[in-house]
C-alpha cells in the first residue's frame, strides 16, 4: 500500500489544498483508492466493484457518505475542465483546449470530477509520480468515468500525464490532445528560444 501527502508544497506552507492519497493494488491491478482532503473535511473512497463514495466531516464514515457519480455531459464544447500545473503546459496544448473547453484551475480534481462539479481534468507539464496517480483508476472508474494519460494509454503505465473524464467525453478529448506536446521545453525558455 502506498500513502503520501499530495501537494506537499501546499502542506508545508499551510495552504489548505493538500490531500492524503492511498492506493492498494492486488494481482488484478488497482483495488482500493482513497483521497482524503482534511482541510475540506472530505474523503473520496472507492473499491473495485464496490462503487465510489464521498464521505463528509472530520471523522468520515461510510454511513454518512453519498455515492459519487460523474456527469452525463456528451458535448465537448464548453466542458468544465480542470487544469493542473498549467504553467508547465506547452502553448499548443493550452491553446487546443482553450479553443474547445472551459478551462478552470484545479483544486481537488478527482473529487470535483466524481461529484459532478467538473466534467474532465488534465494534468500535464512535469510528469506526475506513480504515487500521485495510483488512487485515480479505481476511484474514477467506480464513479463511472475514465482515466488515461493524454495519449489514451493506461495512466499507471503511461507518460504520467493524466486525462480524467466522465467517460462519455474521453475519446474526443484524446483525439484533441494525443499528438500535442505534454510539457514546456524549459531549456529552450532558459536559452531564450
């Protein structure tokens, strides 16, 4: 089992945007995912074949939770799309998405997706660590959504970029972004190119 504080910079600076992420994998892959947001007093939990649940309060309990479900939106135009780390995104990716969807800053991307507050989310720029994305597959899938990398590959075996959607929009999103660069060329920026 893997456990970590996600958003450690926020955590160390006491900005209430961090979370505790837990994932458990068995021989069949992701089995349990937990994202705890203590400052929001909200936890998202999922187990393979058991659904996804949002648990409120300082002492979350499944009895007080509600089943999490993604939106049913089918049209890409104007889709509420959360973006993580846009400062690291290449112009091509940012422009392609900006022309088609409503981009919003991400705070609690997975919770926003599975509670219907957002239709999709994109993480690009510097690659995420395995531990950052490990809880996502079971949580998103159990809420009815899909998660891959930006090229459509399984997120845990891909390039550690992330595309999460309500599932209905996923293929269209992949077609829009799959051949675009995922991260800015920081060396070219440093060299003035």
